[in-house]
C-alpha cells in the first residue's frame, strides 16, 4: 500500500493534465501513486493521454470511464480505485511545487486529529505563476459563504502559518 493516492480527472483537456503530471515528477515525497481517471474524453484526447502514461516514469494507473461521471462521480471512481491511506484530489489544471505533497502530509504525521489539509494557490498570468494568492485558507460566513482570507494579497510568511480552517477549496485537498 502506498501512503498517498493523487486522484486526477481528465475530460478533453489532455494538455492541461500532462502539464499537471509533469509538475509532479520532482516531488520530494515519494510514497504515492497517481490515479488518473479519463472521464470519457474524445478518443483522440484519451489516446494522447494513454501514450503519455505509457512513456512516463511516474507511478500512474490510468482508468477510463464508460460515460462522463462529472466531477464528483469521477472523483468517487478514482477514490474507489485508489490504494493509498490518504487521498489527494487534485484538479488537472494545477501546477504543483516539488514540495507540495510533503508539506501537505506533515500535519497528518504530527497530529492524529487532522482530518484534511489543503494547499496554497497562487494566480497564474500569461502562463506564469505570480506571487498573488488565489487561496490560502478560509472561513465559512453566515449562509455558508466562503470568506477567502488571503485572496489578492502578496504571498508571504503571513500566509504560511497553517492552522485550523473553517473551510477549504476543493482544487487540491488531502484527506
């Protein structure tokens, strides 16, 4: 059994998915697998993805659904096929830092009460990462509206404190 399963969905966005997978290559955390779910893409998109997976050195297990299950259904399909103790749901249009998995796994190693961790998201502009925060923690307000604590602020130590959050984005989360 691996410690972490990274579950990624693809639906007719193979280029984004391959860029996401490429960013995972240099992870400092090594005890993981990638469960890649093609959510009934066009056959040409699926074949591009399959070709990439066959040539890749990443620990990828590729699955193809018979119909488009949507985001939640695709994630559940990936979850049911994952072998890890922890599950990282990662959107396919995310480019990750080489330490993302090791940093998100640390809280689980130090506190058995931790139920989920979520990473910090930075905005991209013209295909390049900026230092402006899209998400780095939040709280639920009245009526269940998410208050994104750091959106639009410059990335810095203030945003790296971690700690308990009232809500998180589903863009990438480990539970």
